[in-house]
């Protein structure tokens, strides 16, 4: 918002400094050699009510049901709505905010095909491609997901062997799934043991080694949505089923966000090993390749559950959008 305000302020200052002297509207030349007016005076606007979207729905000013505000060059809504499904989704756990330049997708129709222009300055006759100098897009995504299960705490496990229950205590001391246990539950224990296990999604495996003995039990099972566990156990000569009767596995809610700047690379750029570089003279890295002719010049990601925090990539080339016009 500060950048927008600064831009408006500069425009106002320029108007004052020239004493409101009216001059000819500036023009530029597109790739076909045609003069293109920056003012787009002869273009159809969204307010005219005749421009349609990809589904042939009339585009109007302001946000639509999917989250697009074409007049403001913005999308703000559920991630799955960016592709404009037939019916806008109302539920989800990932949100997306996009902003884009006029060359990426304009808010006018200057060739009167009934669609918003893409890359008008590169091809004013058929402006349908965003592969044009000055095209840029930002994506800001955020959401949440459930992290890995945490079994730390006290448990009571029932092992069924030939219809008889053997009830054990287990204490998991850390989230790498290591701990101790004993039988019978509640003590005093006639048998003690150690446990080492692994967690893979909702699946668990653990090996129980009895102290002072060669006896062991291999255990496999699943963690239910309520945090309880059950499965099967076996060793060389025995097998049965088991379940937890006391104890609850927990899952952390992981909140994450991701921001990326994407730009159309300069005409003299080249790519090598998935990266874009400036011309062969300077050979400065621009960013990783995306969508063929674009580069990611800045990526910021925060996800404490994945040990991600802050800037993950910052191009050695300038990351200001004006540099790529």
C-alpha cells in the first residue's frame, strides 16, 4: 500500500510541477511497428459491461465470487478458486493473493475481441500472450496443515495373546519415539523393557526389548484420528493383536506462508540448468525457470514445522519490477 501511495504522490507532484500544461499523449511502438497509446483511450473498459472471462461471463468492477478483481489486477481468495471452477468453492485451507502487471493481464480490451488484453505492448493486434517485457506476477499463499504425530507421554497397552490380555505401561520420552515400559500395568513391575519406534504418517512400528532377556516383540499399527493406537505384534514364535487404552497421540497445527515474485525475463536472457541468466556479457543469475519464459526472482517461505523461515531465494539481479520493463 505504501508503494501505491508513493506512486500517486509522485504523479500529483509531477502534475503540479508542470503547471498543468497539456501536451500530446505519449506513444510507444509495439513489436509490429504500430504506435500504441499509453492512455488506451479507444479501448473497451470493464465498466462498459461487454468484456467476458474465460467462461464467457461478463466481467464487472470489484471482486467476483471466485476472488478476482480484474480492475485492480488482483485475486484474493481460496487457492482452488484461481482456476475459476464452474462453481466457486467456499471451503479450503489454502488461501492465495495474486497481483499482476498490465502486461500480464490488462483491465482493458484494446483490440475489441471481448477479452482482457495480455501483452498489449508486444502485440497490439492480437494481445493474447503475457510473454511480454514488463509482465510480472506475485503469489502470496498461506494455510495450515497437521504436522507429525507426537506420542510423548504415558500409555497403557493391551497385548492379546490367545485370548489372554497382557497389560503393559509405556512411557515415550521424546518425539523420536523412544521410551521405557513395564508389566504388569500399574506396577510393581515383574518385567521392564525399552522401546524404539518410528512414525510414518499414521503408521507406527516399534520394537520392545525386555531387560535381562532375549525376548522381544515387533509391533506394527496405526494411529486413529482420535490419537488412539492399535495393530498387531509378533516375535519368532508368537503373534497377536494390541491396542492402547490410555494415552493420546497429538498433532501440531502447522501454519505456513509462501511469497514469490515472477517476471518475464529480458529478451537477451538465456537459461542453463533450470536457471535464467542475463546476456552472455554480464551472465548474472536472474532466477529459476518457471512457465518457460519466466523467472522466480524472490521466494520467501515460513513453515516452523519444516524448519523454513524467511528468504529462501533472492536474485543477484535487481528484484524491482521496473528493472524488467
